[in-house]
C-alpha cells in the first residue's frame, strides 16, 4: 500500500496549551529553543488498559550528536493520571560509536525503584527517573517499550529493530492499584539546552512511528500538532506524515558531520552502489554486493541529501513517476535530491513521495535502483550500516 506524506504548516499557539514534562533532571524548564508537540493514540484498547506499548523512534543522522534535545512520548495509567514519559536523547559520539540516552520516568508520588539505573525524583518533583546510555546507530528505528513486568511494576527498554540489540533503561513500581496503560497521550521534541539565537538552533531530525501493543496486536498513529515556546515560527520546523508515524525536523546549524555508511537493501541484502565507482554526473545507481568501499559509503546531510564522493543522490531530471532513474549529480539542494528515512525502513523522495527500489523488485547484483510506488515490501526497505 502506498504511504503518503503530507507536509503541515505551522500552527502557532500559546505555550500553555500543552505542558509536557521536560527531559530529565538535567533539563531546564522553558529552556530557550522551544518545543514541538506530537500526539499518539491506539484504537481498540481493552477496558482494562494495555500491559505494554512500544513507541518506534528513529533519530536520523542529521540530528546533532550532542546532549540538548529530547524525543519523548508520554503515557499514563487507568487509575493514575500522573503517568510518565519515555524516549531518546542524542549524545556525543564515544570511542567511534554513536550514542543515545534512553529515558524512562514516572512523576507519580509513591513510585519507587531499586534499579541501579533509577533514582528518586523526576524533574525536581515526585516520582522516579531512570536512564541509560548505549551505543546506537542514528537512522535505525528503536522500539522504545513500556511494559508491565510484575504487579504494578513497569520496565522501559530500547531495542534496535535492525540489529536486535536491546538496552535496559530501568524498572520502577507504581503505587498499588494504578492499573494498566491508557491508549492515548501526547509527546514532544524538546530543546532543553539553552541557545542564544534561533538561527543557531541545533538540527533535530526524528521519526515518531505509530505505537503498537502486543495486547491484541494493536496499532496506532502518531501525529505532529504544533511548535510552541521560544523560536516558534523561526526554527525551520516541518512535520510530515509517514504511514502511521510522523517525521519532524527543526533547527538549522551546528550539525555534527556523520560518518559515511553503507545503505543496505533488506530484500536483497545488497548495498546502494555507484557501480562505476567514478562519481560522474548521471551515473545510475544500483544494488551491489556489500563491500563497504568508497563507492558504497553514503553520508546524510542536514538538508536530507545523501552524498557519495561529493555528489548527491538525485531523481533524474526531477522526475516524479515510478521508474524514474536514480543517479549521482552535483548537489544543488533541490527537492529531487532530498531523501527521508522512514520508520518503516523506506527511503522516500521528498519531491515525489516515491520510494527507492531495485527495478522490478529484482535482487540480483547490478540491478538498477529507481523510484517506485511505495509498497512496504522488504525490497523497498533499507538500513544504514
């Protein structure tokens, strides 16, 4: 089924319209930079509530690799509306590895924990805060899960859906009788590290996927609402629906150069490849046996370009029809050179809304890559690294 993308304009409201909790104990309330509001919901929730919710979150490579922003989803309980939040925060690279900081907190008076990843108090108030840093890959989708693991006991984890590596964030116990999880709430992108100028707001690029639960194999949606607070209307905010999720970008400069990586096609196991290896304008892209050589090393930019050898991945002649060739060309910043890694693993052209795909769904070495109607099949899924 084709996945649509709809870019939304800004809806500017007073900051008091939503009051999300801030990132963690290091966060500063009303920090200069502002926030983006999102909301999520799951249909068909049992009357007793949910015993687990998974929030897919993809921190894309254009996001600054440094502390200062928080991508979060909030939740609450059937019999306790205070609730909490969970999500991911970027961190600086360490020993050649990208890093993320997982957060899992409750703001409920009476919540307790003996987990070494957790401590009493949340954002200066009651509750429990849990957190864990881990090696990560920007561009991979992380299944950030809140799950009941005992009577009134809840555990937060972050699992790389590409590699399967799972990171324990923390476990806490809610007051007796708090019940299961409700099926809707809000979330946010928060800038909690002070900046002095909206024109210098660090770049954030994130996809919030639609939430899921194993209770009845339920699925839901996440949508962006508006930006609010400092820098509203001044921070290059864009939000576009991607399937059941939403892709949110905001900010400008200060991006950390991201190391080049291979872009691997799930359906074939082969990599996006410059088969000629010469980066000439007009060279058609293909899939090839993965070698990790320079002709397969792609770098994402803050402008959503994919570059190789100083050239950009390009939809030939600005084509927007299925079958359009995908080539290398001098970078010019046009929308036919902008690509979005979706929560579903697809790479979509911003101009066309079509997906990168080996031609005809073929998997052979040297198969040319084209634009195709998005189907969600493995042959149109890609991973980084």
